[in-house]
């Protein structure tokens, strides 16, 4: 009985700790969402601004208009969708070559390919900015999209799955006269759908959230700005209108929150692909 | 046709898109940056001459680079251990079959949905001096929150940036460590229990060794992210406050709008290459030093 009491107290203690920590982790998001749902003066009236009273959409609407958020969202969707499709296609093709085709230097080429994963964007942007400039791609969709259309990680990930497909599949297909592209499209790609889903989700999130490259290749051109770099404009306004930033944040983060709730399983699968054994 | 060469035309066609893109946007800029890193330029950045490999040493030992190197390393020390410990703590706490634990897991994972820009602007709003929520809630205990504000005080600016980073990375760390905990075979705990190991012993002798490879991975990722910190600085502090510039990380030194070397291609390239080497060395050290103690076997 004493043991039961101890266990009960421990359980309550654990819940209490969990609740406190959850409140701390959620507080920044909660505070910003509450501020975004208040009028300007109300949003600055702390700590009353934290209470869910007097809610209104006027701040979000004002941020939407002043920040041209509709345009920014459209740019982000356009760029992210094209990059995602591009990465899935280029990864499928290259992974197929590395997994199923026989050609000289296949091994060394693959190793060299993997090695480029070590080069972070922070190193290449200095020169890529100049390359984009010489191509006339500053302030353009091409500048945002083309440099991201190939992914070493994607090639690696898809190749791993292809290597696990039974070799007889490919042999049977070539005996039946099925060409490479048809085999890729009708057999290999559908069989690796979960991995392609995870790759697509990660590419989309990565592109949507990118900051450094868009901030260098788009220089103040609102027509091509993504939401991530465009949000800053709301910040540069009058400091007493800081609540406009909160409105912009809600608009920028909401699509991603919804996506992550919908694709939670793929997200965990993708995140843990390289991290956890077994 | 020879079997070895039969597939070559298809291989070329299928590899071309990826290889060409990686060559133009990853390999070429790396090689070019290594080359351009030799250049010593005048203040306008227009007249440059080749100063050889010694130029790298000059940039490395320059006051600006040394300062930013210190800032980046400090940021790493502020974010990586705390981030790891918080991730482990939350994951262990939520790794129990309790009613409603799913809600807590969702909450702890939630910051994975925030981008660099969103997380930074969230904290920028909260930390506003005078009118931010934190200023009103905490200025009684910490006057600096209100005047001049955490981001505007040379002593607190970098810790404030670290706070924002730790929070933003927490979701990622939590998700990965939770997955690792769930992959630890339950019978290991049972046999440790039968052998008389208490909960602390079970944690240090079973849990930690079993999830060590994952912790190593998370540590390397957090280190890399700390060294690559740019957007947080651009949005939270702009490298300032001036004149101490306590938040000018190496990436911000290279790419920042008001950076001293903004127009100096040679120095920027050299600094970028040095940053690359630094991340490589740190990742290597972590793998080498920890691998001996890490248990990969089944």
C-alpha cells in the first residue's frame, strides 16, 4: 500500500513536471498567437494581452495587407512546389543509375557525390551569388529555384531503397523488354513511395524555411520575395506596430503547422532515417 | 555491346541533371572560393591581387575573423550542451505510458515547425524592450529585459540569441531522441531490473549507451547549426549591439548586410573556406573522440 502511494505521488509529480515544461515550451507560440488576435493597443497591454479575450482578426488582416502576405505566400508555394518536384525527379533518375545501371567508375563517382554533402550552403553562397548575378538571375524565380533542384541526400536516400528491391524484379523486366524509364516509373518509384514521401516533405519544408540563399538572391524585390525573407518588412515598421509582426508570423507558420500535423508519420520517419539504427 | 558499357548512355542521361546541378552550384563555388580566398583587395573591393595561401593565415588571424570565431564558438558552447540535455530530459520524461502523453509529445515536438525566420521573429517580438511581453513579465527580477533589452545589451545579446536557437531546435532534438529511446529493446531494462539495477543505474548503464549513436548524431547536427547561424543574427541583432558586436558570427561576418567585409570578395571567400574547414574538423573530432565510447552493436 505504501508502495502504491509512492507510485501515485511520483505519477502526479511527473504530470506536474510535464505540464510546467509544456507551458514553458508553448509559451512563445501562445503569446505570439494571442497578440496577433488583439487590436494594436490591446496587444501591448501585458499581461492582459495573454488572456484569450477581445479577440479579433483585424491585426492579421492588417499584416496581410501591409506585408503583401498573399503574394509572399504564393511565391513560397510556387518555389517550394517546383523545387520539391525537381528534387524528387532528379533524385529518382540519379539513384536509378547508381542502383541498377552498370558503368565504369560507378563506385568512385558515388563516393564523390556523397562527399559534396559535406559542403554547407554557408560556404557556396559567396560564389553562387555571383553566378546568379552573371546569369541575370538576381530577383528572379530561377535564382530561387534552379540551384536547389538537385539533392545529394535525396539521391542517397532513394538509392538505399532501390538497393533493397529484389534484383529479380529488374531482370524479369528486362527479359520482358521493359525499358529503364518504364521500369523506374511503373515499378521502382511506386515501390519506394514512403521514402519519396519523406524526401518530398523534407525538401518542401527545407525550401519553404530557407533563409540565407533567398535573402542574398532576392534584393528587395517584393514580386519575388518568399514569405521567410518578406516577413522582415513588417518588423521594420513603427515599433508600436510590433503586433503586425505577430500577425505575419501566424500567417507564415500556420501552413507548416497544418502540414506537419497531417504528415507527422513521414516527418518522424524522415528525421530519424539517418539517426536511429534498426 | 560489352555488358559493362551497355548502360553508359542511359547512365549519362539519368545522372546528368544531378551531376550538372551539383557541379555548378556546389563543387564550382567551393573550388572558386578556395581560389578567390587568395585575393587581397582594397577597401572598395575592386582592386585585388593574388596574395597566395598566406592570405588564409592573414584572414584567420585578422581581428574581425578572430572575433567572429570567438562568437561562433561561444554560441556553440551556449546552445549544444543545453540543447542536448533538454532534449534528453524531455524525451525521457515523455517516454512513459501515461494517459495523455501524446499531447505532451506533440507539444515538445512543436517547435520543429518553426523556421529560422519565424523562430527569430517570435523571440524578437517577445524580447522587445519597453513593449514586449517579457519586458512586462520579468523586468521586476531582471531590469535588463526592459532597459536596454536583452538583445541590446552587449552581455546578454548572445545568450538571448542562444535561447531562441535552443528553443527552435528543441522539437528536432526531442523527436530524434524519443525515436531512439523507443528502439531500445525492453528486455534489456528487464534484465537490468532483475539484476537489481535501480532506475538511475538503468538510465546510465542501459539507456545512455544504447542511444549514444543518436546523441552523437544530434550533437553533430546542433554543432553544425550553431556554426552556421545566420538568419537568427540578421533578424534579432544585426550582429550588434555596436560597438562590441557580440553576435557577429562567422556567417554573419560573411553575409551580413552591414558587415565590414561585405564588398570584399577575397576576404569573404577565405572566411567561408575557413568556416567550412572548422565545421569539418569539429565534426571529425566529435566522431573520433566519441566513437570509441559509442555502442553501435545490436
